[in-house]
């Protein structure tokens, strides 16, 4: 059976990368799912959102331990993505500890 994916939209006015990190960590624990991707999306209505995709896990081990930072050259993240922070698109790196 394929793992269930959850897609959650975060408003483009997310206050900070730290706020995004805290929100994603809470969602991992609440959904029992690992963050798989972050991307910026503009809906047909013009609304801008950050789309977060989570994949269901069999256990809680390792969930809620994300660090999200602005992407810098030379970092080695679990994955890279994009997010709206204060309505501005930002390249982010996601690390799992």
C-alpha cells in the first residue's frame, strides 16, 4: 500500500523562516508524516501560498526535528525548497537532525 501524502498550504505572510520551521515540525508530529517538499505556488485567484507536502510514516521516530534555513552555497541539506516569508519568495534548505 502506498504511503499517504498530505499537502498543506501556508499563507504567504509567514513571519519568518523560524516560524515556518516550527509549523512544519508541529505538522510532522500531528500528521505522523515527514516533510517531503516545500514550494511556492500562485493559485489562479492570485493568492500566493507555500505548499508543504508530507508523507505518512510508520513511526514517530525522527519526526519534528527539522531545521530550516535560508539556502547558502555549499550547504548539504536533506532537500531544498522555496517558501514565502513575509510574501517574498525565499530559497530554503531543510535539514533533518
